[in-house]
C-alpha cells in the first residue's frame, strides 16, 4: 500500500468526523436564525473551536497508538507485516499531516465566518 492510499483513507476518516461536527454546528446555527448576528457569531466560535481540536489531534497523532485509530481499522490487514515502530511513524505521521491540512481549511472557513460577523456588527452600528 502506498502513502497516497494511506492519506486517502486518513482523509476519509477525518472528513467523516468533521462532517458530523459541521452538521452539529449548522444545526445549532439554524436553531438561532431568529438572531442572525448571534447565529453567525456562534458558528464562527464553534468552527474556530473545531480548528483548535483538529490542531490538538494533529499534535497528539504521533503519540497515539496506531492500532487505536480508525485509520488502522481501515487499512490494518494490508500492513500487518510491517514492524510496529514503522507503522507508528507511518500512520501517526499521515494522520498528523492530514489533521493539519483539514485544520487549515477549517481556519479559512472560520476566517470567512468572522468576516461575516464583523460585517453584521458594522451594519448594526
């Protein structure tokens, strides 16, 4: 199995978690649509929190045991003959890299949301 396949599986695993998080944020924002400025602010705060969580997971990915990850469940049988220390570096490194990439995408989304919050605040003055 090549590194690109491992990255694709890591992306799938991370996107699944991020999708559920974004669904929760979107549902929360829809529930607050009576107050659009508050809904936008809450969404920006929650997306920023999600980015912070992704960065924390990226920092812990190399220390987390590789066989306790969803990525290992997805690709484990294909890499069972590799040594454990190599698997730890391979899977932990791939997860750390992809968590950081997703965090950067989330940071861009959060920045746009904060610009919307600022625009709504400026129009209310």
